[in-house]
């Protein structure tokens, strides 16, 4: 009889240990939702009431801007993932999300064309003619050349806007 009670106690102890070890897994997945946004694109979200402060874990990956009426504009800046926290004025966490920044999809109807020259990559926007596009992951010489041309063009246009 005592052997039966001993086995039952061990079984209860094992089940309790299993429940204790898996409980945090369920809580963390329910607590931190994942929000996806494509690089160089924005996503609009409605925030909970009373949000006073936004925190982005890595501002090189994503940017968040709080707008009037509790609207959040989330912009993908670089590939990867980070977190987004929304706090009330007392510092209480009202929202905790993982932000995943994805590459733009190359799908039917998309105007993004990626050309590989060996291991070097070049990106183009083709709508209807193809023009160079600066994208993370492009070959360094192509990226810096395209960025330099774009910066020079924008610099030339800036003084004219002030007139």
C-alpha cells in the first residue's frame, strides 16, 4: 500500500515540475505579440489608452512615432527584430510587442527587381523603366554609388525649394 502512495507522490511531483517549467512559455508568447513591417514601409496601429511613452529596443531596426488619438506609425528601417514598449505616465507597461522588419516581397505586380552578378546584388525599381534603388544587402560599390547620386540630386534640389 505504501508503495502505491509513493508512486502517486512521485507522479504528482513530476507533473507539478512539468507544469511549473512550461508555464512561463505560455505566458511569454501571450504577452509579447509579433508585429511585422517591411523595410522602408510604415504600418499604422492603434495604441491602448493612456500611452505616454514609446520605447524601441533598437532604433536602427525600426522607428515608432506617437500621433494624436493614440495612433502609432511604425516604420521599418533595417532587417531584423527588436521590441516595442508602450508605457503610461507612471511607467507601467501597457504594450509589449516584438517588431519584425522584413524585406520587401518580390511578387507578381511588384516593381522591385533584384539582379545578382556573382555574389554582388543590385536592386532596381522597375515601373515601367528600371532605375537603381538603394537597398540593404546590395553590393557596397553599387549601394554607395546609388546613394551618392541620390544625395547629390537632393542637395541640388534643396536650395531651389527655399526660393
